[in-house]
C-alpha cells in the first residue's frame, strides 16, 4: 500500500456559522491526519468547530472534536491528534468569521 504524505486540505469557510467540508477521504483510501491547524486572520476573537463524520454521515453531537472554541485575534492553534479516517470519512469545519483558515496535514494510504 503506497503512502502519500501531503497537505490534505486547506480552506477558509465561505459562510459564517455554517458547517463546511474541509476534507473527504477518497474511496479505496485511508488517511491519517497528523495535524489540524486553525488560524484566525480576523482582528477580533472568533469561535470554531471541527467534526469527523464517518462515511459522510449527517452531523450529530457525537462527531465534534472541537465545539465553539474561542481563538483570539491573530492567533493560531494546532491540533496534533493522529486521526485515523476510512474511505469517505469527512472532516467538517465551521467558524464565526470568514477569516479563519483551516489546514489538515497527513498521509493518504491506498
């Protein structure tokens, strides 16, 4: 099984307080997310959410890794967690501003 180490996804949500997809694991692939970064590009504090939806399931409270976490103006946070994801699993994101950048870094295994 080949491993491809890469930036899995980078996104700035287009809408405020709306769940958006950051990354979907391709079919016939597994992924390990080594780090999620969240950067507040805004001049005021913001909040963010991160969820893992197995096989793209509809969102439930059980899917959230982070929920309404506050991030100060110009601050960043790094979640180093080694998330293991299967084919079609989805990382979803949400922020209280369209000035929050999300990145996922890791490896895809095919």
